[in-house]
C-alpha cells in the first residue's frame, strides 16, 4: 500500500477508498500523535456537506474515543472555521472531513495542529507509519476511561462573529452576487456580507449532500452570467470547503487569485499593514503579479505550493498576505488557514476604498500568456531526471531566449510520477512550441521504455 497523505491531506472516493475502517484507524492514530502531555486530549471535528461525511465523521470519532481522546463536533462548517476554533479552544488538534473543491463522490481528511495550522509533515509521517507499518501500536486496549463526544452548537455563529470583527468593512452601496458552491459557506456568507452592508444575491446556497461544487470557484460560468444579467457590481465565488475565493467583475469576466492578491496588497500598503512590504507567492502565480509588485515597490517571496508550505514561510518571515492564482489566500494575522470569505471581504474593501469598478481594479496587473503541460514519467526517474542534460540543457536554452520577458518552471507534482511544465512569455505561439519540445524530450528520456 502506498503512502496516503498528499499535499491536501488524504483524499479519495468516499466510503470505498476513504473507508470507515481507514477513518477509524486515522482517529486512533491521531489520538496517539496529538495526545496532550498534561492530561486529557480533545480533538475538534468538522465536516463538509457531503452525505458521506456523516459516516466518515462517526468512524473518526469512534477511533478517537476508543483511544481515549475526546471529540468535539462542530458540525457542517467551512474548513477555515474549524482551523480558527482549534487555535482559540485549547484543543490538541482538529480533523476536517472534506474533499474541498472536488465532487460529491469524493471524501477526504485533513489534520490540523493545536495552533490551527495544517499538521506538520513529521506528524503526518508518524500517522502514516502507524497506519501502514505498525498498526499493532494502535490496536484497541482496555482503558479506564474512553473519550466523550460533545457538540458545539455555536461554532458557526462564533466564526461569523470573528470574521466580522477581523474585517469590519463598509460594503454599503455594493450589489454583489455570492456563489457558495452548495458548500458550507451557504450557512454563513449571506449573513456576513449582508451585515457589512452589501445588497447580496445568493447562488449555490442550497446544499443537498450531492450538489457540492456544482458551481462556485471551480465552475464559475453560472456566476459570470448571473452578475451581468442581474446588473451586479461584481460576484464572489467560494469552493465547497470555503477555502478559495475567486471573483467576477461587472462585465462577467474572471478575477483570479493573482488579481485578488495584487488588489489587497496594494490597499494594504496604502494602509500601512503590508508587513515587510512583501507578498508571498508560489511558482504558480502569474508573472504579471510579480511585475505589479516590482512596479509598486513591493517585494515578493516565493514558497512551494500548498497551505502548509506557505503558512510556514509567512510565519518565519512575518508576511501579512500570500496566495495562489486559484484564490487560496492567507491573511495570517486573522486566520490560521485559507479563508474564502475573509478574502472576499478584503477584495471588496479594496475595490470600494479605491472607488473603482471591479473591472478597473482587475486592470492593475497585466497577465503574461502562460502554457502548461503535465507529462507522466517512470517512477524510477523521479528526482534523478534533474541530472538529465538533454532535458536541463533544453530548458537552459529556452530560458536564455526568454530572458527577463518570461520564465520556465519544470517540477514534479507532489508524490506523483508526473512532471509539470509551465512557461510564461509575451509570445504565446513561441512559449507553446517551447513547452511541447520540452515535453517531447521528457517523454523520450523518462518513459517506462
């Protein structure tokens, strides 16, 4: 059996791959790894709106309680709500049952530390070891006291109150459409944005356990049409877990994470809240964002993709904003994780403060054309391909051709035997040809044959 944790936790088909048996074992392992050194261990549990989440939640709780840990159930909450509650509750950690932006047939499990951050890689490896290599260490034993299960009936209300306190924007005069992707923000978004004064029109706010991510940030076409047809100032879209936020301008055009980061960072600089005058980006962010920062005397720092990597760098360096093009944005002063609703408020606040339409705000960066290809390779070539001169020589040659007008990023994807090629440059035809040539050389050099 392969290792089970990926960049986004554990994810697979609900019940058949993310089985109840696996979920119970994860609960037992988590109880051991997260155990309090000074008394009782309490783990907070949140779930998304998929029908399968109830069964997985029950199994996780059975594992925790059978190992002596208490479980506090928050119910159906956005993932960032769980992270925030962990940080402020004194719990030893948390478990979120969610498959984020994927369809209802999937399920997943994310683990969080006592600080509300994604559980560290070392701790995840310890849990993998218990699950895959040493399951005898988490076999049930007779205990004097098993864990309790309690329910937090105020989890959503407390989270909404925190968001409103963290971002008390004045959104009066704005007519906005909000697409909750039939996910957990359907229980919070209308209240939050209405409380801030906006005239709110809702989409994707009727989750039924099967329609999660049928709209929202991963399928934003409906919102584009809705904004135009209803003459909204803009639209905001979340994913099913409430982590991502993308926007649509009044013309129905996409406003992606690069634009959101630029708009928020520019406004934060004006307000004196852009710490170290720096934004954190990933290799996935468009070169246009880097150029925006440079032209506005803002520095950029790059971290590997993924919430855990980004948050670690932000805490180490003291940055106050970072994110990726998909709308996963972190404001670490206010939340220990990506939070789509907080991001949406900050974007609208920046737009209103600068008295611009969303389309005008989106024009603050000029996107550089980009192409991307993914090429499967033989597992034996993982990592060692970087020493292949046929590949690296061609990359070097094309980098010299692009100079400062573009960039080439070639890297492996997570734990998969896949190399992703991404090239940016002014001439789309040229960079597409370059990407195809690099992909062809990789196939020739690194295939199974």
